[in-house]
């Protein structure tokens, strides 16, 4: 139904690809690529099974209890969208989706809203009911917060690119939420450090000279709560000298714990427009941990053009040059990596041979499906403002997934 309303060149492009799909040469190429992907998937499943079979909790009971506590701080997509709706209203009234980053939202919304309870915001979102996520989201705090939410929604909708979802978040949030509800995706559960870590046990009372709101020009507020802070080496510590109560040094342990206990647990990597996520130390530590645990890894990009523009920079990535907000985090991560150059080679292989290769070498069927999704999103953009068309689109079951 939707394709009828689209420009003629879109029909021609889809038809040509459909003809190619059934040619002998293309069938052979699809078959060859399918074999390679199947082989990689079998290897991943074997690794995942080994992780589950051989999982051993930390011998330090206090450490393990904190890992379990963190693992239960997931939240639903419905709760995330409910929070997103508050921004620009009573919560952070000056919020601008095209300007404010995740760091801005943490400092001016998440921390203030949780200051009375001094809990992780995810616990408030889920009314203190432990919620175990099916996916962990790796992201850059300097990315637009809207784009982080868009990447998560794109994951639920099965999209690789999230630019069109970002547009819908800005312009047709009600419709987007209706789609997700009809697809039964609103109960999907995620784990995101900005929500799932208790900021009042870590960073709420400390800001840097860069913590300035780009809209107001003012520095972010400093939380005045008296909750005790636990950083990397704050006592009590375990046998390795790592703080037991710190919530920022257990991401890899928590990921392995969830991977061992939930076969569907996987990773979403939300890549910002400038691909800076690959230059953040903790982000890459999470990517490496997911790989070692045999977890599926789903790449979400703003757009393919952004990825192409940053390809050269991605080739020059080195773990030694990665950054974190706190120098001690970089030192801790580097200390856990015995051979930096080997890690760099594996990182490049992971990014280009496995994660990005999936995007750049879509087989013919996947390309045809992608064109279909692009056509539907374009129809949505062209139809904005016509409630009748929107409702027809929803009732007919034609959603961009």
C-alpha cells in the first residue's frame, strides 16, 4: 500500500534490485556470504555456550552481590519514552534535542530527579522492581541524548540507522510509541549506564570546566546530597585492590553474569555522528567484554554517510589513545590489557571485519528489505501532519520494521 504513494524512481530502484536478486550470479554471492555468516554465528554460539557452562561467580561475596544488584537495574522502553516526554516540560525546561547531550541530561535531569532517593534512576523508573535487561547499550555521553534514545528505539524496530527515528522522536512521538506498542516492543528491557548506575554514589558532586550548558551558558549544577562516593579504589577493596562498592568498575563482570544467565542478552552499540564512541575507553572495554562473552552485537549508526566520513579516523584507533572522563578509568582499563598492540589488532578486526562488515556487505535480500524500510520512512516524512494517513498506516500494519 505504501509503495504506491512513493516517487517513481523508488519503484524503479526496488524493481531493479528485485530482478538482480534472482540472477544466478547474485544467488551464488548471497549463498557464499550466507555460509560465512553462518560459520561466524556457529563460532559465536559455541563461545556463548562455553561462557554459560563455565561461569564462576566472584569468590568475594560482597563483590558478587554488587554485580547482581547492578544486573537488576534494567528498564523498559516504555519507561524510557515516558522520561523522554518529560524533557522540555517540567523537567529541564530548556531542553533542546538538537543540542543537549546525554551528559547534559544526566546532570540536569537524571541527577536532580533522583537526589531525594539517592538511587539509580532506573530503580525509580521501574518503581524499585528489579528488572533484568535483555540488552546493554554502549554509548558516548557526549552524543545527543535524543540520538541515544533514537538508537534504542531503532534497535527495537530492527533498524540499523537511527536518523529517521530521531526525526520521528522530534515530530511524531505519539505515533512512534503507538507503533512500538502494536509491535509489543514497549516492554523490551535495556541497561544504560546513565540510568542504571547510581550517580549519587559516584559523580553527582563533581563537575569539570567543560560541564557547561550550551543553551543557557551556565555550568551544570552540583548535587548537594551527602551520599558517600565510591570510586575505583575507595575502601573496602577486593583482593586486587578494586573498590567493592564502586559501581563503575564492574561492567565487564555484570555483562558476563547476564550473558551466562540469559541466552538472549546482547549488546547495542550506539554510534554517534562523529563515531567518538570508538575513542572512549569504557565503551571499547564493553565492546571487548561482549565479544569475549560470545554476545550478539548490534551496531546502530546515525546514517551510513556519517560512517563513511569517519572511516579514516576509525582505522587509526589505538587503545593507548582512548579517553575517559576520569584518568584512573583509563589506567585501570589499560592495566587489564596485557598486550596493547594485539588488542588494537583485535579491535580493528572487530570493527571492520565483523561489526561494520555486516553493514557494508548486506546481501541482496537484506538490501531489498532496507530499501523497503527507507521507502516507508520517506512516506512517513512526506505524510507528516495528516492524521488520517497516519492512522491508515498504523491500522494497515505497515510499520517501519
